[in-house]
């Protein structure tokens, strides 16, 4: 057996450096431009999108985030020359090391440029399939390897020398494609279920807006938003209370920030950001969780989905009282005025319809978790050759 980073791989697989599988073209592996060449003064309302750290992820499922772009003019992009296109792999070089992205041929834009904090790798597709390389580089093992090669002092940093010397085990090209196909089929199903969930929630929100905003009646009573729930802040965890393999998610203003073995809530509730990220409102449907101290927690809710969409309709930036970072206060949120229909049966009918829709979302979510667990179990086994897939040898014309 051969070995790479302590992982045994089959003898019929090669172990090579990324430098050996990059494209033959002159600028196959490049870093971004100097920061002064791509500063905010060059940004334009439209043009060529710039890939930054917010477009990449530590999650292997999230190959690329197609949002939050800044743009430069086509002329400026040509001047910089740090182009990225379909099948290119993007690394974060400064900041959150281990973030990896893969551009596909169905992205929103035909070409991008990378920022001064990214590295772009273009592959020789006669030797490798980009999806296989991506899955290897985005694996937990390689995220650790990349983090260990940090050359920065105050800010995490990797350079071209680090990237080109990263090792990868390579099965024959047909087997690479077969492995990538297995993992991609799982990711495609997961993606489909995520998109179905977004559509389902949008249906419920459309119904809410139609019934309670667009068709609101003059005789409806004004009430405070705080009359619909009790509100409190989450609670911080000490560093030693986090667990790498804990079963309980620790949730912050923008999603999961870690794991623990301690349960804070195990009930239906709603939460949103109190400090930092404002405006993201989320539901917990009875799962055990810990909510951090940068969240606001809404509990004891009689009309759960009605309240959820009322909270989503709030423009939280209007209530930002922070100076150095965004901050909202419980008292301000409680005092927001909402209209309640004189016939409360209308809210109850909405709750029944929304409950049915969110039941379908929950079913999809459970299926997503099952598929993610399967993919996460298969990924290291496929990438190490512990599990082999059948493939047909490609004939050379």
C-alpha cells in the first residue's frame, strides 16, 4: 500500500503533487493581484465578478456561493489577468484556510477574477477530473493539512509554494470519474432537496403576505410584536465546553459555530441575530440545540409560523443601535407594531396550512441529513480506495 498524509491508498494509485497535475498553460496556478490593484475604488455596479472568501466554504457540499459579489470593469479584469472559469479550483490563501471552491459550467457568469486573498488552480484534464480533485482537497483530512501549512503570523496565510506541493492520490482517470460521479449524484440530490425546501417556504411566505399584509383590513387591531412570544438572549459557552465531535449544534447569528454535549433548548422556538449578523431568522422544531449569546430567542409562541413570518418581515437594520458592530435590543423588537385580524380563526387556518408545508420541509431535511451522512461516510473511503467503484476503461481513439 502507498501512503499520503498517513492515509493508506491502493498500490495501483499514484501519489503526486498538485504541481504535477496542473494545466500545461503558462498561468495554470496563480495567486490574486496585489491588494492596491483591486481596492474598492475599482469596484463597479456591474461587470466581472470578483471571487472572495465569502464565495467559498469549508463545507464540501458548498462548492461555490454565487452571491455577495463585487465587480470590476472588463477592462480592469483584463489588466489584472487573474481569470477563473469552469473547472478551476479556488483556494482561500489569506484568512479562513481550508476554504475550497470549484467552478462549474452552469455558474451565473462565464468568467470571474480572483481577489488578492485567493489562489486559482487550473487542472490538466487529461490527467485528472476536477470534481475528484475538489473532493480530495475539500475533505476533512486536507483541510487539516492546509491549516497546518499556515505561514502567517497574525493572519493565517498560505502561498503558491504550499499549494503546488500538496499531495493527492490518483486512481486511473476512469476511476476518478466514477468516484466523482458517485459523490456528485449524492450532492445533486441534496441540492435538489434544499431547493425544494426554499420553494416550499416561499409558498408559505407568499400565503402569509397575501393574507396578513396585502389584504389587511382597516378594522384589524394593532398589537406589539412582543405580545406573540417571550424573548431572551442566548448564552455563551466557555471554550472548554465546545466538543469537536459533540452531538449538539451551537448556533450563532449566522448558523452553526461549533458543537457541544450540552443542551440548552429542546422545543419549538425561533431565533435571530442579536449582535453581528442581523436579519437572519431561523426556526428550531424541537431539535436539541445551544444558542449563543449573540442571538435573540423567541419562545412560548401560540401562533408559531405566523410569528415566524412576522419576525422575518422586520427590517432589523432600522433597529441597529451598535456603534462598532451591529446590535439590536430586546425592548425595541418587542415594541414593533403588527396588525392582528379581528377573526383569530384566520391565523389558525394559516397555521394549519403552514404546518403542512413545514412538515414537508422537515421530511426533506431528514432525507438531506441521511444523504449527507452517507456522503460523509463514503467520501474518505472512496478517496482512499478503501471502497472501490466499478468503472469501464476508456478506449484510446
